[in-house]
């Protein structure tokens, strides 16, 4: 029996990181650590974070936590897919995540 998992594709805003005086590598490491602490895994060659079934409500909780720790402001956009490829959540970067 296969386990259902969701994929998260996140693009960050490196220019915004530099403008804030942050090292982009350090911010991206903090983002990866943030997600790993919450049970996500990362596939380097594919560029997706993986998690058990993600819901829109679950993503909103994660976004709230990202805002609280100051990392959300560096996210440009996010797509959350279920494994067959259906998009569950889209954060388009037009919003300010502060």
C-alpha cells in the first residue's frame, strides 16, 4: 500500500534577502531547517519538499509559523500539490507575507 504525500514547490526572493542584508544561503538553510523540523523531506535533484497529506488549512498554519519567525517575507511563491499533480494551494507572491 502506498502512502499519500504532498509536494511543496517554493520559490524564494533572493533580491529581497540581499536588500534586507541577509545571506541568501543562510536564509534558505533556515527555511529548509524549518520544514525538516515539521516532518518534511527534501529531494535535492527534484527541488520539492515532501510531506504527508497537506491540506489548505495545514499550509495556512505553516504560513503563520513562517510569518512569526520572519521567514515568510522571503518567499516569492509556493505551490502545494498532491501526488497525482493536482494543485492544492497556490501562494502567488502578490501578497506580503509579513
